[in-house]
C-alpha cells in the first residue's frame, strides 16, 4: 500500500497520521478535514467528515488505495459501504454494524438478547411516561442517556428525581441533542472503576489491544460534567489477567457471536466501555471506532504496525495475533479550552514546546490561521502523550511537556491516572 486517506480531525486521527508515517506500508497520506497539527505533517483537504460523496470524489482523484475512517458519524452514515461500492478498502464497520454506537437503544436490546452483562435500563420517547417511571424509582443516582450520537456528552448522571426530570425534559422536550435525544434510556447507576477494551475485529476473529482507562469527567477526582475524555493511560493494570479472561468470555465472545446471529459482518474497531463492578465486568457502551484519547496511548505502546492490522481487517485477512507491545506505560493528558464541555472561546494563539524522546504533542481542536499560526479551534485542543517504564514516569513525562504548552484558555486535569498511581504507591 500506498496512498492512504484518513477521515477525521481529532487527536485520534493525528495519532493515526503518525502511525502512517512510521509504517513501511504507507507511501503517502492525506487527511480530510484534519486540524492545525495534522496540516503541518501532511496535506489536508477541507471536506466535512459526513460528506460521503465528496470523500469518495477526493479518494478517486487522489488515487487512494486505503481509507481509514476515524469518527463514528461518517461510519453511522455508511461511509465504509460507499467506499466498498467503488472497490476501495476502508477501515471501520459498515452502516449496519455502526448502529452499535449510533443507537444506544439498539445496543441495549442486543445486550439483553444475548445476555451480555450490562446495567438494567428502559427506553422512553414520551416525557410523561418517563417521569412517571422515574417517580416510582427506588434507587438514585440514575443515568439518563440520549440514544443517538452526542459527541460523548449525551449522558447525565442524576442524583435525585428533580435532576433526572430536568435531564429528561432537556432531551425529550427541549431537544438539546436534537434527533439523538428523542429516544432516551433510563439506566441503573453502576458503581466501580471504568476501563476501555479495544479490539480490531473481522469475521468473528479479533486482535485485542491492552486495556486502557479514560477520565470522562471534566473535574479532578472524576467530578463535574461528562466530556469526550480528559486523559487516558495504558496498560490499565486494574484489568488483571483474570478480569481480561472474564471480559473475553462473558462479553467479547457473546458479542461477536450475537453480531453474527444478527447477520452483521462486523469489521473494524470494537471499543467496549466497561464498568468493573463488584459483580463482574459490565458493558457501559460500545463504540465502533478507536477511542479518543485512548488511541493516543495505545498506538504509543504498539510494536505491531497498526496500519497493517487495519488494512488486513478491511480486506478480510485479519489473523488473530497477539499485538507486540513495548515494555512501557503511556499516558495522554488532554489540554482543553476553559469552559469545555459547555461554552469555550476559540482563536487563542498556541505556543508549543519541542517534543522530546518521551513526550509529544498531538493536535485535536486546533487550526492554522491566515498567517499559518496554530490557534485553538475546539474544546479538546491538544493531547500531550508521555511514555515511560512505569505509569508514574509516563505521567511525569506527559505533565512536564503539558506545562510548557501555552494558550490563554488552557485547562487540564492534573490527576490523570490517580487511582492507579495511588494503588502503586
Ligand atoms: P456511555 O456513552 O454510555 O459510555 O456513557 C459515558 C459515561 O457515562 C461512561 O463512560 C460512564 O462514565 C458514565 N456512565 C454511563 N452509563 C453509566 C452507568 N450505567 N452507571 C454509571 N456510570 C455510567
Ligand atoms: N474516550 C472515549 C471515547 O472515545 O468514546
């Protein structure tokens, strides 16, 4: 291979660009639409991620041999199906498989049908019926979820009836998530520690990456609103070998068998958000693409070429091998714009330090202004990755560089990895 097109504009896509640059399989790489940092590394084309026709035209005109679709929105619209139709291999599930992320209601039915452990929940479209059910509820907090895609922000944990009612009103009456919130899930709150499992799947076979742990809340000690993810690390040692085996047995195998029974030939990433509860691992969600920011740490640890894995997967040749890993830990600290995940400013100029051998900057919400300077352009602006022999070392390397990045609205959590770092003490 040859000429690769990467679709997306986040930190995940920047990390994949870097992987392409060190893959012997890749001759050239273009990105659409990309971001400020990606534009410094390769050619970007200003095509919206959900514009399937324009992406297909771009791929044809640039003689693309392989497409990697980063985010969920184009997958759920059938981006991979469109490339397959013109004979260009594309990485990611087809539209049918992408429902696992695009519809939480579909996924809950799937999980219940195949007896895969998950929180109990009910689906509602009517405000009064949802409120009547909430009123009778014995246990709070409760989790209110928009069924459709909401950029990681469609989940509200409500401590009491009043807050739950408010969340339901916002979704079903005020349409804060548009179509995505017209169907909602009211779900039991699960207690425990979270972990993310990442698989590359094809024809019922899978390759498993090390477990990682994201930090979804905006505030330190996991407080405040949910975000797309404020920082992550891997390997996540809270997923012991025994737990990993349990996850494969009780979650991965039944999920792949279930997909087959449903007639879904699932190819691509399957990301499983898991809560490690006192009664075993339970599925919080499926994503049909690599996690962001988890990808930034997973790719930092791989010796195996991830582009080879993705290409083999997209072309139906994936063999269930063990990925080869560096003997190391990696951590990414997200630098966000103050105010995210609500309102935040854009257009701040950014001063970047030089990358070091053990730490580097990945771009997410950045762009080049007219003078070709990097400025902020999104909520999650940058990710700083650190790698080290221990989690503490990885964290020190990441924070050392993170502190040197300068932009006015910079906000970041100073406690990424806190649970594991405390256990390691
Ligand atoms: P989801 O998009 O469904 O994974 O939800 C986003 C985040 O909300 C998860 O990563 C958890 O932090 C939290 N969450 C979702 N469902 C639950 C639940 N049933 N119990 C506790 N926390 C949850
Ligand atoms: N970091 C969580 C996600 O990618 O959904």
